[in-house]
C-alpha cells in the first residue's frame, strides 16, 4: 500500500513546486513591464489631480507627450498633448500641472534638454504676479527648443562668412619685392 502513496506525494510536491515557479515568473514579468513603462514615460503613479494650461511654441524639437514639466529640477507635471494651430502656425502644447503646485500667471515656459542629446522637457520659470495660473490659462512667455542642427548650421555659416571677410595676409618684409 505504501508503494501507491509515494508517487502521489511526489506529484503533489511537483505541483506545488510548479506553482511557485509560475508565480515567480509572473512577478518577474510584471516587474519588467513596470520598468519598461516607467522608462518610456508611459506610466504615472501620481493619484493627485491636476489642472491644464496651454503654451505655444514656434518649434518644439523632439518634445513628446508625457514629457516631464519641471521647475527648479522638480517634476511638477507632464505634457498632456501636442497639436498644431493652423492659424498661428505654432505648436500648441497642453501641460497638466499637479494641483499641489501653483505658478504665477506671468510664468514662462521653455523647452530644455537633459544633457547634450537627452530627452526634452518643459522648464517652468515662476513669474512675480500675485494671481496664479488656473485651469485653461495660457502661458504667453515661451522659448522654443534649441535644435542642434540649427546651431551647427549657424556656426558653420558664421565661420564661412568670417573666412570670406578676412583680408589677405600682407607679404612678409624682404621676401618678394626687388629694389
């Protein structure tokens, strides 16, 4: 009789072992998914509500929806949406700011880059006005993204212009003129 119960106990142990391995694999897959979403700025665990304000830029460079909005290096919101205004020919960027942070109405927004070739984000500089931004307000003072290709082009153009405007060097004394 003992011979029959031993194989059954082994299958129960094997079954429990399989459940633990499966649970471990599921937890690992969930952790990898969480990290991928967090790294791609596609996951926001903030449960606090916010308010939306609008900005307009001539050039947004590589700014993307869900990019951070920072003030003094602290994330205070996210880019909610990006669109194009065909009347002003500007990019319309809607920012969702955390309701914990209040900014004066005369605050300014600029598109900045993390590092030399890093991700782009919006930097908010608080103004001095007494009244704060509210839902639906527009930040009028903006500075567009600095596009690296434009900077390189301006540098090369200025160097070419400097080379064309430079006078020819004068001949050295005593090297070519006969008396």
